[in-house]
């Protein structure tokens, strides 16, 4: 019996679900009780005022499970009778809701209380609110494309007035419907469509959250993004903005002569960034592969091959913690530009982001950002106008901490490691093992420089020990030509004058390997193919990468990266179905 329950081998005749025998018995018993109540209610004499009411208002008192059971039973019956078919194949839409509003909404087009006889339009969308004014007049809000229009369904306009009430009993909040009717205005002046016919295109079997309270629970919003998009226009606006941001980046680079390319998602070496990779397995080759942590090395190999300006926008995967600004998979844009250096790329970054903000705001270079959430009083005024401030890493740390750092060409030594450990301890800056020079420096920067970068700013002057793929600084020994872009105290882009010396690159890889052996599982290994490519000659090149998700967070006033990812990573909900075996993609729902 236990295996039978776990497997769910009994089919619910009402909902079609596969459930356990015990659960089926429980449901059948509950349905018998409900049926008896319904018969008793039907036999009782009805009061006159109640006769004019739809059954829909009473459904608000039902639990979600009760609503689902009743609605499923109703739709199953419609499937059997085909009167009407609840899942038709096609509905011919003549105009979108947006275009309907633009065409018939202007003042004077339709007078209050009138309709445009002789004109028929076909709209489709999702019903949100249902209001009845007696039996012969129903009002619905039809939502679609981020906007809405009212349906004013009157018995006298119906194609089949005798069945008007029966036909409208099929519609509930959340249903997708097709409307064939005439553009009109109510006596109060609200633009509407007066339908001759309404067709159920896809019923919603579940109770929508109430129109008054909406859908606020974060867990539900992230796990059921489809419901979040149905209920919240703000969510829709965020993802439209995200699409516009990616589109702007693509057009900006295309106009500068860059070529968009695609590079492998899986490889035998995880290179191009400092991060812990995911591991997968290729069955046919019996080979473990890494999901990419960055496309950098492949893109630079294309520069070697003579594609002088290349970029890629795509997903990368890093096996790291999940928090407000990190997700295991995220979208990155990287470009590489032959015969450019970090200073050219800085100017280009300022131009790209300032232009993007103007594009999104209609010409402004300022945005507001609420670091503690949109409802909080704390607000940052972000200024994107060029030029942005530039903070030298070592110089700023010396100024903030009141110390003199060792010469920059000794920052890789054991003596420098002791100096950095002592400095972190003195200022209560925590750094977990392995406490390498690069990690200690990174923690100090995070504590004392990053908080200065509210409006967009650059941090420059990185020690070579922190940047295994960047070229050494042309005038400051021990440092490299690299910058990181920050805003709201968080990194959003990273760029180098690329290292193109194969001898130096091999030494840098070997140092990374040494750090890996010390226990730093984010350090890179040696990529012999990439070194071989450098030996064929990489021209002086500027390289750049930006985290699209984090940029969109700042541009949409979102404090949680899950707000800007359609389907963020979530811990699976433990159920009987997903704890007895391997958890599949459905585990997060």
C-alpha cells in the first residue's frame, strides 16, 4: 500500500490527477458531502433577491481547494458536452487591447452613453474583475499587453439573448476570453466594448488572489512567476525594461562594428573568471565537463583569429551562494576590442550606460534607488552623467586606513600577506580561508571603497595578484590595467587591458594553480589551448564584462536579484513526490 500511495496510481475522475488510493477515498467522501449540501440548497425555496445574483460572489467564500474542485468539475462537464468547448483551437483577434484604446479612446471619438454601430472588433485577454448589475448586465475588466479595457455585456446586445445568463455563468476571474463586439462608452464615459458574443478560450481553474489585496507574498511570486505577471503590472514593467536594456546593449555594440558570437557552454576547463564551477557529465565520452563561468578565453581566441570586435550575451554558471545580488546562473555581456585599452573601454562604458539611462528615462541622467526597498525612506540619487569618479585602490585604502602599503610590486609576497592579515584583524574585516593576498585585498576593498560608489564610479589600480588575465600597468610596477564599475556599493562591470604575453600568462596560470592547491576552489587552472592561441599573437586588446541582472536591478529600483530574473533559483519545496526520489525541475514549484 505504501508504494501505491507514493506512486499515485489512482486517477481522480474529476481533476484527472494521479493520486494515492487514500487521497481518492478522502476526495470522494468530501464530494458526497458537498453534493448532499448542494441538493439540500437546491431543494430549499430561493429568495427573490438571490435569484438575480450570479453564483460567482459566493465562490469568494470557498477555500482554494474547494474552488478548484468545483471549477474542475464544471470544466470537465463542458469538455464532455462541448457546450461550449472550453478549449477552442483558434480565436481570430482583429485588434490588440493597446491599439483598441489608442484607436477608440481619444476624446470625441465616441460620446458617453453611445456606441459605434456598424463597427465590430474582436479582442482577447484575461478577465480580472467581474461585476454584475442584475441578471441582464455584466461588467468585466479585460487585461492584456499591460493594459485593460472594460467589457460591458448587455443582454440586448447579445447574439443569443435567451441564453445570456447561462453563457455568462461560464466566466470567472482569471479566464482567458475572446470578445466580439462594438466599441462604446458607458454613460459615465468609460471606454468599453459591448459584446455580441463572448467565448471562453482557456478557463482558469484556480482562485486568483483578490483584486484588493493582490499577490504580495515573495515566495509565491518567485515560484509562480506566471501568477505574478498576471497580478502585478510592476513585474511586467521590470521585465520589459530588462528586455530594453539587453536590446540597447546589442544595438550599441552593433553600431560600433562588433560581431555577436556564441561560444561553448561546457568545457573541460573552467576559465575566464575567479569562481567555483558546476560540474556535469557527458555520457558518450564518459567525461566530466564544467559549465562555463565566463566566455572570456574563447572570445579572445576569436580576436587572435582576426575577428577584431566580438561580443556575447548569454548565461554563465557559478556554483556559489544565493543572496540578494547573486544567482547561480546569470546573464553576462562580454566584449573584446582589438587595439583598445582600459582607458578606451572606460570611456565606452560611460557612454553606453549614460546613453542607456537616457533611453529608458526619456533624456534624464538621474535615477532614484531605494537600497532598503521601494517603501523605505532611504533613497540614493544616482547620477549617470559623464565623467564618473575614479578611485585608486591602494591610494584610497591608504587614505581610509591611515597606513602605508608595501610597494605594489611586492604585494604577492608572504610579507605582504602578513601585512594584509594584520590590517584585516585590526579593522575587524573577516576573511575566510584560504586567506590569500588577493582575497584579503578584496575584503578590504569591499569594506572601505565599495561603499563610496553610490553613483556609478570606477575602482582602478588593481594589484596583479588579483587579476590573472589583465596586462601589467605600463607605469606602476606590481599593478595591472584593470577597472571595475560600481554603483550602489555593488560591482556591475569589470574590464582589462588584456594580457597578450604568453610567457607571462603561463606564469599567472601557474600562480592560480598554486592558489588552487592551497584550497581556493575559485582559482583557475592552466588552459593550454588558450596559451597556444596567445603564442599565435593576440593584438593589444581591451576586454569588458557586465552583469546584466545586476545592472537591471539598479535601473529598475530592485533590491533583490530575484525581482529581475523570470525564474530565479529556489530551494525545492519538500513534498512526498520529491523526497522519495531525485528532485526534477518541478521541485521548485
